C-alpha cells in the first residue's frame, strides 16, 4: 500500500515530460516548415502558388518529419544500448552498425557512380538499401564474433573490432574510387536533406516495430540494472530477451543511418537528458528517450538550416558540437559533486 504514492509522482512527472516533448515537437515541426531560403513566404503563399506548395510539401515537411523520426530511432536505440550494456556512455553505434552502413553506402556509390542527392530513383534506393544491409551485416558479424548475446563485454569488444575493420575497408573503397569522396563526406557528416516521404514511411514503420519490441522487453533492462545474477534469479529469460533488444537496436540504428547518414551524440545525449529530468523504469524511459531524441535532432536540423541561411551546416557536425559540449559540462558537474556519470 505504501508503494503507490512513491510511484505516482514519478508517473505524473513522466507524463508531463512526454506532453512537453510532444508540444515541442509540434512547435518545431511548424518552424521546420518555415525555415529555408524563402522563409515564411512559401508557407504563407502555398495555397495559391504551386511552387511554394512544392517547396513546403515535397521538401520541408518530409525533411522535418524525417529528422524527427531519425532522432526518435537514435534516442530509442541509445536508451536500449545504455540499458543493455549497463553503461551511460554507450551509444547506438557500439555494435559496428555505423561503420557497416558507411561501408555499404561507399560500395553503392562506387558501383552506381552517384551521390546520395542524385535524382535517379534506382540509385537512391540502391544507396540506402546498401547502407542498411551494411549496418545489419555489421551487427550480425558482431554477434558471430561474440558468440551470441550472452556475454555483454564480449559483445562490446566485438562491436569495437568490427567497427574498426569495416572503417578500414570503407577507406580502401574510397581510395579505389576517389570520385565518391565528396558524396561520402556528406554521408559521414550526416544530413536530413536526403529524407523524402518514402524514407519517412520506412523510418515510421521501423520506429513503431522497434518501440513495441523494446517496450515489451524492457523488463530485462530493469533486471540487468540489478546485475546479471539478480536478473537471472528473477526468472527472466535473459538470452532471448537480449537477442530481441539487440535486434531492435540494430534495426533502429540501421534505418536511421541509412536514411540520414551518421549523426553523432543524439543517441548518447537523449537518455542522459531524460534521466536528468525523471527517473522511471525502462518501459517509460525508452519512450521518453525516443521523444527526446526526436526533439533534439529536429531542433538541430532547424538550427543547421538557419544559422548560415541560405547555406546550411551538416546536422551531424552541429549535433557533435552541441552534444560534446553538453557531455563535457555534465562530466564537469558530476566531477565537482564527486559522483560518476
């Protein structure tokens, strides 16, 4: 009888946090439809001007929604990674998915001879498809080297090794095809400019599936916070639950990277920000981290478009700079208090 009052304030705080994040998403989406070389003119005249309508509907809105969805995928993947590895510094790219996606994209560009912003639909599908296959293949290779998901430390080390090896292979592909260097730079710096309505549909489907799987298996993350032996003593089937969580993390990360390139720190910072606001079980933490990641990446994308308008910064550079600054500040504050990250 005494447990309910303890959990109700946290539940209400989590609900308020989710409501504020959803409100911020709506406000930022309106801003995203207005930020560009023509500013609010396209939004104000889109009813009577077919060009303005095309700018808003075919360019700004899918890019805005794509940034929100990619951020949500990275935030969810980061929350799962930090819970699975029991390390607050874990990020979605730990299993080598980023290096695999970059290698897949480099191979596709070398084969097709085009950049990610090319107009050919076949080439566009080929690049994103190869990037996703590269990310999925990297995770599978990590699992093979780690001999499954039972040993977290072995899984982590295998992911680091796979990332280094696949990064070297990507460099070899770039050296063999120097004409793709500029296109690969855009991919590795990260950009939501590649996202269209088809990409948004793919990311929305992946987000729904990964959120459902991670939410259903969140009990394993709660158990792992108490330690391996304690989680096993609770009767949790850790091996299949870990496998499901790794699959959800890999799918979320691979889908986001394939559509937007490598965007740093969103998956790492989003769970930290949620924990600084409210402490909840992983069922709610995963959802809140996903919303936080969506808001962070959407805000960064709008800022990247606005700072040097009509030119724009690569959003991956902006998230790396802001995310790194946040983590440095967090580390300094925790060090001053004498506590760990």
